[in-house]
C-alpha cells in the first residue's frame, strides 16, 4: 500500500504531511574555532539521521587543517569564495570560487588558504559524524582572530580519542626545511 493509499484514523494527517525539515538560518549553527579557522555546523550526524554533515568554513590567509585521512568517510568541498590549495595524496592543486572537490575516503588531504583574502568553503562528510571533532575547538571571541594551532594541539587526548573512534589519521606533510 502506498502512502497515498494508506488509511488514516482521522486524528492525524498522512505521514508525508509531517514537518521534519532541518532548517538553520544564515549566521546560525554551532560555531567553533579550530586550527585557526572558523567552522559552523549546518547539518550534523544527529540532524540527518547519520547520513551526512554539512559545515561552513571561514579560512583566513594561511589557515586550513593539518593533512589527514578519513578512513570511513568521504569528504566534498564547494568553494564559496577565495582560493585554497588542496593536497590530494601527494599532489596539490588550487580550487577557486565555484569549484567542487570530492575526496574519497582513504585519501590524504587538506586545504590551505594560500591567498591574501579569507576563503569560505562548504564541505560535507558522508556519512556524518566526523564534524564532531569541531566540538574540541575554541569558543569564538568577537573582535579577535582564531588562534593558529600547532601539530601538538592535534595530539590532545580528546582529539586523539575522537580520531581513533571515527577512523581519522593525522598524516602531516614533510617539513620543507
């Protein structure tokens, strides 16, 4: 029996008329500073029944995460504004405004704003869950820039435990010096 053929008892409407949308207004959503960037979670594992997560990032010049691998999650980026250098395995390339990048699970990657202006990026994890790492970031302080993190911050017990649980491996790039 289809949804439209289903019989109802008259006390409630058909299930397809039930409101279940997840709506996050512009400028809203849990926001933290993480690795020198600002991340706002628009959709989480909890709000999408585990299917995906959507995060908006503001990345200042020089900003971006340390190189890492998601072993259980695919990640996709859509560049809203600016340019970022993408590490894809061992190669790098530049993605700019309007570009889309898909990173399959198991691929070492990172993005880095090598420009002189801030970049804005939407990125998605599928399935959701990896966005939970941002809860270990810093509380934003109006009027101040987010602090840049050294590699030691990624070695904090909370982040190490989270990464182990979600299959994320930190694989820094070689130091060019």
